[in-house]
C-alpha cells in the first residue's frame, strides 16, 4: 500500500501520516500550508514527518494542476483526502475559500483518483452535515438535507460527488463524518485550544449559547485508527441496496459513509471544568449567544463503523485533555 494524504501538514493529516509511516507504509504528503492558522505549527508537524525515510512531500494546492501531476507521478494505491477549508464560523465571511478547496479541490482529487488507478479514496466529511437534524444520536441512515453553514454544505456536496464517481466510474469511496476532533498538535481555532491559551494567559473564554451546548469530543488517536482501518477495507457495493427504500450510507456502487465519534456527548461546561482541573486554573467565562451556523448538540451513532471495521472510539475526555495540555505546555513552554 502506498498512500497519498492531502492536508498532511494539518492536524488529522499529520497524525494519520505519522502512524502509517511508523507502520512502514510509504506516504506521499500534499499540503499548500496556507495561513488559515499559524503556518509555523504546520511546518513543525512536517519537520517531524520528515524524519521518516519513506515520506515525500509536495507543497501544492489540491485545486491546482500541479496536484494532478503529483498523483500521476507518485502513483498511490490509496488516497486519504484530509485537505479542506475547515471551520463553520470562517465560512460566513470567507465563502470563496470553501468553494476553492472543498469543491474545486475535491473534484480535482476525484479526477486524479479516477484517472490514475487509485484503489480506494477515503475522505473527511463532517458531523456538520447533520445541520438542523435533531434526532439523536446522529445516524448515517438519517436524512441530512438541511445544512446550517456553507462549510456543512460543501462537506455534504463531497459525499454526493463521491457517490457520483463511485457510480459512474467504479471508484471506491468512503466518507468519514468526524465529530469534534481534539488532541496534541491540534488546530488553534478549535475550542479546546482557544480555551487553554486564554486560561493560561489570564484572559476570559468565550462560551457560546450561554454554555448550553454538548459535543461528541473524539480523541485524535481514535480518529486515526478509524481512518486507517477504513482505508484498508475498500468500499464495496451493497448487494442488498434497495432503490425503493434507499440507504443513504451505502449504494449499489462502491460507496460508504460512516460516523466516527466517541458515541458519548459531553456538555460544554463539563469540558471546561475538566480543562480547568487539568490546567489547575479556573476560567473567567464570557457567556454569549449561539453563533450563526452552529448547532447546539452532536452525538454520533457509530454502529455502522463498528460493524464494518470492528472499532469504535473510546478515549475518555479527561484522558484526552490531559494529553493535550501536556503537549501544549511542552510545545509553547506554558
């Protein structure tokens, strides 16, 4: 197996690359290393990946012609697409960035896989696709036609586009709906990172929806294990798929979609209390209204993932936050 990973300098892309490399898999990394957040953090991740002998890296945008050339020349057997413009709130003010990366870029990924013999494309979707859906836990069997942000809409579009390529060209595709991923080397725009930085600097934290929120926080090591297991199990057509009662998570084409979350939602206030305990400091809280495009609760039904690959995330939030705080203090000298 030779794996090309887009977004290799990103949070999840770095961790997936690192584990595959440690297992002896040849990894081709692709990333444009943009400045959506601190590029120095991305460069530090790349520096660590570069210590592996079987890692090659290409600094390019997945929406570019150069990316197609990279796939043609490196000939990966598998592609894991983790490159995307992330963030719900950023999509409200910078919609063009989402169109270029999540739509134009994703079509480029699909075309590259189609034309260069890729056996399986695994790509990051998001729990954001559930949007206005209030039925808990969120199931891949449920309707997801009411997105609440452009980011969510682009991620659902990725699933539709993938199914089209699976149907038309027989390209095996699997989408993974990630639920609030956190851990060492995390993204600075995520709540846990922002809260940690603010608390250690003695600044108040912003708590949206007056704190009445919950998330299915999922530790990055669990995400990585799920991504790798899914990658190794090529999507196949569902022989029992019924077009009169269509299952949205499978198809008569080689197409699958899974949730990957901890299956254990935690209130935002409980998360903050756990973080305060790990830091040994109390947070000054600034309670604010719900932000446009956000959702109050997420909760992943991971039964399909568990049935398919024999794995479900299980890292307790306290364990994960302790590991994040340990990394943060070491990396930033805080």
